[in-house]
C-alpha cells in the first residue's frame, strides 16, 4: 500500500524511477530498519522494487524487506545502479535531494556517465515524507508506547533531582533508565540545561550543577519499535521566585491555547500563531525564537513543521502527530519550554501525554 502510493507520485513527478536514500523513508517503504545512511538505497520503478546494499546488510535487508529484490554491490552502488538503469531503460531518475549527499551524487552520476548512459537526474523532496505525515493505527500505537515509556523515565528522574548534580549526570541517568526500561535507543541525545544554560534551546549537557531557584529544562525521548517520543518539562528546585512563576505560567498558557485550537486542515502559520500571539502580547515575542512544533514519527523531527515562516507553510493533515512546545528564553537568566505530543483530528486534537502534571501557582 505504501509502495503503491509512492509509485503514484512517480507518475505525477514524471520520473521513470526513484532513489530513496533517507533511512526513515527506506524503512517506511520497505521495512528495512537499518538507521545507517550507508546501509543502501531503494531503487523504485512502476514495476521494480530493489534494495541496493553491500555484504554487511545483505541478510538483514532480505529478512526485513521480503517484497524487495536485494541487490548486493561490492565497490559501491554506482556500477550496479548503472546496470539497473540500462535494464529498466530509465531516462529520468528522481532522487531525494535532502538525503543524497553531494559526494554520493558525484560518484553515482559519474558511474552512470562512464557506463555511456544519458540520464536526467531530478532532485525531489517530500514524497515519502508526505506519506509519513498521516499515521496508521500501528504507528500510533508505537508512538503512544514510546511516549509512555519516556514519561515514566522522566517522572522518575525528576523526583531524584537535587542541587549539585550536573547536567551531564542527569543526562546519563535519563539515557541509562530509558535503556533499562526497554527503549531500543534514544530519539535524540537528552537536553539537560540548568540555570542560564536553559536560555539555549538545544544546550549540550555539561558540568554546570543544578541549583535551587534556577530553571532546569529537560528535553528527552525514547525510540521504541522504530518510533520516537519527544517531551520537555522545566523544573525548579526549592521555592520558585516570581520571575520563574511568571515565565512558566505564560508558557503554559501559550501551550494550552495552542492545544485548544489545533486541528487538521488549518495551516501551519495559524497553528504557530495560537501560542505565539499569547507570548508576544506579554512582551516576550522576541524570546520565542523557534517554531511551535514539528511532526514526530520514525524521525523525531519530520513533517509537518508548525513554523511561523511563510515559505514553510503547509496544511495540517488529520492523523499527523505533532509537538506543541512554546518557550521563552532570556539570556543571563534561563528559559522555560513545555512540550507535549498531540494527534491532529478534523475537529481538534488529542494530547497523547498521560503525565500532564504542571506547576500550578
């Protein structure tokens, strides 16, 4: 069904074949779960579906992609691809512009040219990603399980936060507990940002110690059955001062406003504005410098993007799972971000998080 839907896109894009190089797209279409970008590419035509890979992944691909022909290359995929293009009489070849590196492109086009073939290479974007936006029932089950595991771990870690622990120690505790709880891996390296470091949305954990009264921002998620979770909470040890309470309340208000208004068929600009207008009205518009959220699935960041930029505007689809994560970041003081995952529906959305405890002042 997924392959058939993609093949329809080939006709619309007027290409004879498509190379799929993105690991998540490769898995989504074939079932081959290797995350290594060098594990191979899919070669797709209206009649052919093949995995081009090397000896290391031959049996793996054969086991997980039984509907695909596994073609093993020795010195690189270029010569093998040229043979397929000749046999299939491909004249216009689509490729994933976001995933095929320039070096790979040079090597492949060089090998095809050396074989005496004239092929028109067409850079394409968003074909498999567009299909991945709408989650099937099994995908939603996997996402819910990954989120449930992540919340349990974060809740446990949060109860153990004490002054003096370093950001790095907390990050390691999260990773260790995720794996002990059954996660296949991390959706991304945990973000633990304490004090003024929490003003950096993607701070890398270091040796800064947790202190009473300072923001502690934790962003983390498990990968389970291939699917990712993404959750952020901001904590404080000891009494919270008025500054922390004020910023926290405002971010939570913006998140609730967005969760109240989000639904399928609205555009991403309007979705982002639901929270952004709340923060801007309070005078902190410049301190909210990232998008409201993003899609989550096989990748922790995937389509759609709830972006404030017109060039990225898109209509939201029922069945998409997106994050809702407004934040305010103040240099020298710190930041607050709160993130939930929500399932978009025609008449609204369903917040997937079970751990919905927030500070109430």
